[in-house]
């Protein structure tokens, strides 16, 4: 019974998080914005290989990384496929993948975690990404969080 109550409380917290105020995050020079869920706090900047973004974490250790990169739209698919290959090399079992000329999404599992990545082409020479890692046992609770993030990821300021 205690487990059921704990799970119910967590589900209620995540449901409330979806209803609470989300924080918009974007990088103007990359021309995008995305909403970060309540409870996730900024932990560090991400800057490497021409990428720029930020990492966020919640109290449970779930992680979100948001970043942008300058990239010719013709190289979009190759960039996403390279990222998928990198994640597979790190041991992620990719279970879903969808690549189109202007957006891509994929997910995988590793060590009890789910990783979901979304990418969109913005401003014809830039790409915006978000990545979220969370406990596989809470997939149902995180589905609306991921959906809201997907809906909010959009070009802005191009």
C-alpha cells in the first residue's frame, strides 16, 4: 500500500508540474525557444564544438539539456544520425527514431533510464535540440512533460 501511495503522490506531483508555470529558455543567436518544466533548475552552460546551451536537473536527478548549433539544413540528417550513433556508442538502445528534412526525434533506454531527443531546423542554418533523461518507471508520468516540451520547441527571432 505504501508503494501505491508513493506512486500516486509522484504522479500527482508530475501532473501538478505540467499545470504549473514552465520557464521559457532560448538562445537568441540560434533562433529558438523551448519551455523547461517546473522543478528543473539550471546547473551549467553547455559550450563545445560550436554548440551552445544549458543543462537542467530536478531533485530526482532527471536531466534536460537544451542546445543549438549552426548547421546547414542539408547536413541536418547527418548531424542527427551522428548524435544517434554517439548515443548508441554510449550504450543507449535506440527504440524509436523518426527523421524528416526539418525535424527529428528518437528515444532509447539504458540502465533503467529513458532518453528522448528532439531536434528542429530553425532559421535555415541552425538547429535546436533538447534531450531529457528520466527513470523508465515513470514513463507514463513523463509523457505529458515530453509532449509539452515538443510543442514548445520552436523557432523564434529568425
